[in-house]
C-alpha cells in the first residue's frame, strides 16, 4: 500500500512595497476559512514590516558596508496550513498558503513570481504598486496551481 500525501495550494496574496494588498486569489475552497476583504488588508498590514533607513555601519576598513536586510517572516506553519513568504528585491511580498505536506513550496512561489514578472511587470498597461488586474496572469497562474493541486 502506497501512502499519497495531499498537496494543495490554498491561496496567494501579493503585497506591494508600501504594504498595500495588490492581489489575492483563493484556489481551493475547502482548505481555509473564507477571508473578507478586511481580513486580507489586515494580513497585508501584518506582513508589511518597517523599512530601516540610515547610514550603514562602517566596515573593518572604515568604508561603510551594506548589511544584509532582514528577511522577515519567511514561513508560518500551523496544524492546518503553511504560509510561505517570498520577499522580492523591490519589496513586493508573495504569501502562499498551502497544506503543511506541500513539497517544494519555495520552488512553487518562485515560479509564481516568474509568472508575475512575465505577465504583470511586462504588461505595458500595468501601473507599479497598483492592484493587479491582468487576465493573462490569472489564466497562467490558475493553470499552474491546478496542475499542482491535481497531483
């Protein structure tokens, strides 16, 4: 007898660098409780950390060195779900909610980021930091997540 672990991606949230919710999509209705728009906004605000400004400390040779920025919260795991956070270099955050048994979540979220780059950021009609309204991104993302959820 072979044990097959369920692999389900529940939802995706994208937060801009200012902490605003720019995208949210639920992929599996049975996994998590339905969130209201206000719940999504609270989540977006919770995972938007303050940006520390100021001069970097001097290095060993007296020249200022740039410290690695804090990556913040990367994974939150509960009995019911796992939330993986991917911070881009531009400050955009991707929050992916999945089952705790979901394998390769880091690869999944990076693939989602690639789709975002290809279909949102390269869209000449998309305005930076604004809500994502791109049908091609929605279609490609949904197709990718369906492939994962059907395994």
